[in-house]
């Protein structure tokens, strides 16, 4: 039976990317060597890194003011690295608290300066994106989490801010067109929409750096990695390569404009069923629904186990909702085919006929 992988991360990758990556593990580019055993400073891997960086620049429409880095440590390391590199003691950074990962970023940033939470949706279990807030003039930067993987909300607008915007885009990077130049810093763990776990993409405007008074450890200083083209230490070679292949796939399938078209079709298909189905209801307000992580609840708790079993029997895996929300979560990242979403919708319709 075909499996339809709705995992929130590590998540689905394009089939063609998996095939090419698998080949590279045994024989990379006909070298007679595995990608896993060649030097990260070899010409063969230098070409991989250069293409990966060039693809990020192209997809995000960046200019020479920005540097693209591929680092380790996950997005969780960026929770403190951003503040460590950008914020002095006595300065204030502003944060919007829209979910678990935003909350964790706030906690880590407090180690390095004053953190002001200027917007929060915690009062309603992060089921919406707060509006009507303004960024004060004294803010060193504004931090947002563009897509909230656990709760299923997403920014469909960009806050107005004279301060640089720092954005955690781990779960919606490259899912829709954005102008990277609207941001001071972007970071994203690869394992949701770009590649396998083990590498984190960081895009940073260079003139924001070198302004903090503290002494930074070499490995935690963005300028170290910029100077060495992400090769200060041995980088996560395989995840970078798979990320490069994924960006090739994105460009071959219409770029970010093409991704947005299909992602909206998938999300609309599933949300329409949730709204029409007598057995289910959405977990977030409609205007803030994520195109990447669709969260929904059974209207009768007793139905949860039965529906989970029916979905599993149809090959739909990893749809259990996070404990913070309950119910179900279908993650429909770029690589998820609409046919798999249709399978889940068919299961929901069949369930309603039998139980609704």
C-alpha cells in the first residue's frame, strides 16, 4: 500500500530528489565515491555549495547585501544566535508570540538583552495571528514565526516595521513567493520543506552584524561563517546536497509561484472538506489558516480513534495532532502531491457517511 506521509517534520521530500540523493550515496557524479566520503573542501562539493547558495539568492530575490549560510544546530540554535549576534545588553528586541517555537525563541533571546512581547495569541491557545500591533521605534529588531507548525496558523501579511524583521521560516520557506530583501534575517530548519534534518538555512543582511559589544565564540558568530562560506568547520554535507536538489526541483516546477499555486489548491481541498464535513472542525480561525499545516478536530472525541484507524488503513500516516492542540494535523508541504490530500479527503467523506 502506498503511504501518504503527512508528517510535520522530518517531512516528505520529492520522489525525484530522493532517487538522486540515493544514487549520490553510492556513487556521486560518477566519481566512484559516495557523497558521504568526499572532502567538504573538494571541487565536487564546492560546486554543490555554490549552487545551493545561488539558488537561495535566486528564489528569495536577494542582492549582494545578504549572505546565505548553511549551518548546523537546527532552528533552535538560531533562537539564541540571532539575539547573540544582533542585540546588545540594554537594547530591546520585539517579539510576536504565536506558538511554541516563538515562545522558545523569546526564552532564549532574553539571555542577551531586553525582550518585549508586543503581540501574542496565547490567550486562545495560539489559534490566530494577532493584529493591530505596532513596532516601537526603539526596537532593535522584530522577530516573527511566519508559520506555526503545531497550531496551524500562518502570517498572510507582513508586519510594518522600521526595525529589521527576523523571521523563523522553518515550516513555510520556499512555499510561496517572498522578497527576501524585506527581512533582516531569515532562518529555517531544512527538515520541513527544504531537505532532511541536520542543516539550517540562514540568510542575513551583512550590515546588521559586527555591532554587538560581547565577545562571540567563533562557531556562534555569523561573520565567521560568512568569511568561510559556511566551511569554517565540516558542514552537514548530505543535507546541504539534498537541499540543493530540492531547490532544483522547485525551480523546475514553476519556482515559488508554482509552489504557491499547488499549495493553495491542496489547502483549499482539505479546508473545504473540514468546513463541510459534519464530523470535523478547524482548530484555527479561517483567515489565519496555514497552507502548510492543517489542524482540525473531531466534533465528538470518541470519533478520534476510529478516524485515525481509518486514515491509517488508507495509508495516511503521521496525522495525529500535537498534544497542545489535539485532534489531527495534516502537513502538506511542497512535496506533498495533491493526490495524497485527496486520499485523506476521501477518508473523511467516507467517515462522515458512516458516522455523521
